[in-house]
C-alpha cells in the first residue's frame, strides 16, 4: 500500500476482496512464516468475528476490516493491553483526518456521540516449540467508515465516520494513518511491555473519565466513578463509598449509566 511509510507495521500488505475473517488469514500467514507487521485487509468478510463470540457484520465497499500480525517477545499475560494501544492509534488517526471529539470507551471501543465506530479483537497463539512463549498475536480492527445506515438491532449503538462527518472517507488513507500511529505507539509499549508511556495519552481520549459508570460484574453490578487506566490497562474506579478499585477487562463490562458510554 503506497500510503504506508513505516519500518514494520503494514510493510507487507495482503488484500482480499472477500475472505472469511482477516484474523483467520493472519493465523494462516503467521504459520507460513509471515513477518511482524504483516497486514491483511479485506473489502468484505463472510465470517467476521467480534468479541465474546459475536458476529461482526462485514458488508463490502464501506468498512475497514484489517488484521495485523505481531510477534511480541513479552509474556502472554502482557498481551491484552496491545488492544488498547490499537484503540489509541485508531482514535489518533481518525482525529487527525476528521477532528470531532472521537474517544475511547474502555477498554477498546472507539466511540463518537455515544455510538461505536470501531471494534478490536486481539487473539494470541502460543508456540508449539517452547512452553509459555507466544508464537504470534493478531490484532483485528473493524472500522465503520462509509455506511449510511445500520440494521435496526445495532442502530442505537453503532455509527460510521461518514454519518458523523457528513461525507465519504478514504479507507486507504485511514488505514495508512492507523499504521503510522500504531508503529509509534507500539514502540513505546515495547520499552516496558505495558502502557506506562501511553496511559496519559490514552486517558486523554477516555470518554468514561470522571464519569459515573455501571460495572457489570459477575459477582454483582455496582456504580462508580471512572478515574482512568493504569499502566496495565485496567480501569481504576472510585466506588460510591470512596474506595479505589481496579476493574479487569476480561471479567467485567462497563456502561455509562445513561447509555452505552
Ligand atoms: C468487537 O466485537 O468489538 C471486535 C470486532 C473486531 C472486528 C474485526 S474486523 C477485522 C478483524 N477480523 C475479524 O474477523 N474480526 C476483526
């Protein structure tokens, strides 16, 4: 892709008009020895995967469906914040092209006007040769770009860039800018294998910050004020009785008390 001027991220790009899932494609390419930074982009997916086993609707001609291959040397328990590094990179790229108060709903949804614009699904594969080592990580990104409407069941919580900014947005340009920011942010992440060097920037985009949120905890829901993430990417909240509690993304969901954000 001629717009990408990076050393690693997006240096090898594979494009499919149709595929099942770009995350699955990266898995196959990784096993064939593809290098870190390989990017798969598709115009449509027949089996787009969302988080928590959900489907990611992936029609042609309007969205970005892409997956990036990483081969991190860190321990597997350090991988989940990489999703937040990508969320930060997506929001920086969008804000550069179309500045409009885009932000992040913790941990990794990019949101505007209370609606979701981008979802990220990170998957990790362990090495068969050395126990406890990562073979590869796939960071899959779906950005709603040029849709003009959404099916009824998601229209209250989903939006697209075109709906928000009032004109079509060039998908190639946006992909290139996401790769640009991800390369730089990931380099900062790799220094400490956490978000220490990025959390201030991330918290600047965090829409839940200093807002009352509802924590959907399997042990019982409660309300609290969101404070911001720490270096591991966990969300610090202050409960209504004044205690500071860390919320783990894998275990709970967070909602605004008046809606999705
Ligand atoms: C979410 O549920 O919020 C995450 C959605 C991630 C969708 C993207 S689209 C490109 C990549 N390929 C997939 O199958 N899923 C991710």
